[in-house]
C-alpha cells in the first residue's frame, strides 16, 4: 500500500516528461519526424503553416542522407526549422540554385507558395472541406416510389 503513491508519482512524472516535447520534431525515424511535422503544423497559426512546411521540406531536400537529416531536425521547434531553412535558402540563392532565381527573398517565395496553396484549396474537388458543406443538411426522400 505504501508503494502505490510512489508508483503513481513515478507514472505521473514519466507522463509529463513524455508529453513535454509536443512542440518539437521527433527525429528518431523518418516516420516519426513526418508524424511530428503533421501534428506541429496543425497547432501553428494559419499564417505560419505553409512557411513551416516549406521550411521542413527545404531542409529535407538539402540533407540527402536520412541520418544527417534526422540529426538536423531532431528536437527542433517550428521556429528553429524556419530559421534553418532561411539559411539554406540564402546559401542556395548565393550559389545560383535552380528554382530560386525567380524569388527575390525568402518572404516572396513563401508568399508564392501560400498563394498556390490557397488556389489549390479553392478548386472544386480539393481535399479541403468546404465550410458550407459541413453545416448544410441533406434530406433524402425515403418514401417508396409511386406505381
């Protein structure tokens, strides 16, 4: 009986410690990293979601080795990922990286990607659910057809 409170305290501490890194990327495997990014992105303000996503994939593209990539992003929060991607952008821009020549700055590139994402979501058949469909009611006529 005396061990029950001690066991409870240990379990509580372990639970709180495990939940403490919810805002950082778990870089143990690529699968956990991608899952972390998905969860983090959902918690970000709408204005930062695209920038974070582009940042993550910019870093992924710059690190060809899985181990090097995972070591780079493990334990990083969204703002650290964005700062790292800005550095990658500046390095690539300075070396004439193909695709970056059409952007004058990081902000301009993010604005373009954000616009493209908005346009995709507005198209019919996009995966984003229409708010009006969520709140609308569909009535079905369940009567037997007349003969």
